[in-house]
C-alpha cells in the first residue's frame, strides 16, 4: 500500500499515466496498486483530485480475478480502502480510494470546523463501520441527523440509490465520473472508426489527450480490458487493442 509521502505526491504533483507500449502485468496486488496510484493524473483536474482507481484496471494488470476480488475484500475489511459504486455500464462498476485519499477528499473541500467534524465522523463510519456499497436510511439515522445527512448529500458523500437508500460515495466521485465516462466513450469511438476496430497500443498512447481524455489513454485502456469491452492481442508489431465483437 502507498506510503503517506507518496499519497501526498500523487495528490499534489504532476503525475500522469505513463505512455507504455505494453500492458504491464503484475503478480503482486500491491505492485499493481502502486502502479495505478502513482500514475493517477491528479494535477489534470482543477482543483487537483485524490486518486480514484478501478477494480477493472486491476483485472487488466493481474491475471487472476478471484485473487483481485479476494484482496480488495480483505483491504476493505481492514479499512485500507473504500469501495465505491460507479453508475456506469462499461466496466465492473466498482471504483475505490485508499483510506488516506478518501479522508483527504473531504478535507480538500475546505470545510468549516463543524463540517470537518461531520466529515471525519462519516469517513470513519464509511471506512470502519458500514463497509457495504450502500446504506439504508434507518441505518444511517442511528449515526447522523437528517440535517447532517443533507450536508453529506450536498458534499457528495452520499448519492441516491433508491427510496431510503444511498450509495456511499466520495466528494470527488462526481467530477471523476464525468471525466471517466467521456474518456471511455472517446476510446471506443476511436476504435469503431477503424475498419477492423483495432489499433496498435503504441499508436493510441501517442495521440494527444484532450479534455475528454484527461485521465490518459492508458487509464481507459486498462479499464476497458479489465471490463472485457476491449482485448489486447500480441503481434510482431506490438500489442494490438481490439474492440471485442459480439
């Protein structure tokens, strides 16, 4: 897991997803996590954003989905990460933040003393007590008042799932999801325009990343491969990224 100094550097520095000509593979989950976390382009956002990572990306980096699921569950139960539901149909629909990043996402909203205390209570609740993706009204009312719940909804800590049920969220998730969806669509559109619905990875990563791809092409390639919407095929010219048919 990331050391605190590295977390701060990733949140405030000028890191970007490296322009690799191959899809990296890892045997150790911590190594894959470090790669994703240190590569997150926090400075591409204004204000800068604490890293939000995807389960599907880990699937692309580690050839053992059962192991990925097991390790994420262990980290969640140990309060090392916070799993977050994404309202998106193109991947496994689960993101996560390291516990430090999750807490700091609330501090980054520049809260007052009163709201800071509320956000600390909620982050403790979300990391240590309610580890489910969602929470019911009856359950959360045991910990927070209606007024406090309204404040948590306003900052993005809770989003509506259904009547009387909220998704546990993060203050940065709304901004992330908007950019993420745009980048996912852009990559698929790029491939669909090609006759054989494929491009060399080396050709994709050298393309300019505009506002719709501020997360970087590799970020989206990993998400799509892990979700199964794209496949990577080794060739003599390098790795080929192909739209999955059917």
